């Protein structure tokens, strides 16, 4: 089964930038718009890579530190710190969005407790999508044709745009619905944080692949240019009286800026 992942764009504010490494080295990340992690060879640093660069810039023993987002678990790991090193979150908002729950101490590598925010990692693959996973999109023409009462035809050429309907079935509740013990991992959280916010997101048709050509950038769309509407428009129980299996359907447009 080929699994997907979705990474939403978000704004890192001035209240979610600061942390301290080793009790003495203060780090301040740059405010701005990020995805949680970048693709292989991306020239623009996304959040994990930016954080990794800033820790390495402290110098020894942190020159080989890595900050990564697992495509399997959705968890952020800060590793290869070079020695047992504490990390104190000056801004707890940064801690929370990375999925950590407390200051870190007593190790040289740390993995977050919760999945990273602004991301969705469904545990089953798509059951409906246009074409194949490599192409991802279906093309739609905006050209118009006309015919006069006497049968003469005319046309106005439009453009080819990319879109598609994508459907998941039999997802566990933990993938879809937020309850008291979920944090960021559900589609409901992703819908609130990214889709409702009107932000684009990166779709990975095969989440084991991370090159620039393996990403499709999307925004939430509709057939009739309607507003996003209710969260319940996009999810439902597979069995009406059973909360354990859920369907999610999305209509996506290719994001062009």
C-alpha cells in the first residue's frame, strides 16, 4: 500500500522562535512562512532544516546535529547533538508545534511525543484519485464552446487547470476525528490549521519519496467555487453506527502563486 503525507504551510511568529541549547546557547529562529520540513536539496530552508542550521551554527559539539521529520511516524527528531545536551524551550509555542511536551534533558537525541503540527499522515492509502499517483492531477479545460441558432459554432480558448478528487476509506478514528487524547495528528486538526486558514499544502503521493518532483502543491477547492464549508462535508463514518472507520474526501486544486 502506498501511503501519503500532507505538509501545510504556516507562519512562524515571533512568539514561537526561541530556545536554548545546552543551558547557555540561545537560538532565535527567523519569523516567516514555512513547511515543517523541506524536500531533498531544497534551497529554501523549511522549519526542521532551519532549526538544524541554527543549532549547528553554535559550533562544537553540535556541528553534525540533525533535525528531521519522519515520513513514517510524523515525529520530529533532534539527533547527533554530540553530547548529552539539554534543550529548553523559551517559547513553548515552538515546543508544541514540533510535537514536544517538555524541556529536554539527559540525552544526545530526542524524538517528539506528538506528531508535528500542520501535517497529516493518514495510515491508509488513497482509494480514489485521478489518473495515477505519479501524475496526481486531472486536467480540466476552461475553454467555452457556443452554437448560434442557425448552427454556426464558435469557441473561446481558455486554459488547462489541474485538480482532482481524492478519497480515503476505512481510516481509523485517530486519523480523522480529534478527541481529548489527540494533539495534531487528525485530519480535523489539519483542516482547521491549514485548510481553514487558506494555506497551500504539499502533497506527497508516495511519502517515502522526497525529491522536488515527488511533491504536488495544492489548495482546497470545489467544483463550483463554493466556500470551504463544514468539516463534516469532507468526512463520514463508513458504517453509520460505528465510530471506528472513517472516510475522508477532498477536492483539491493545484496551487499556483
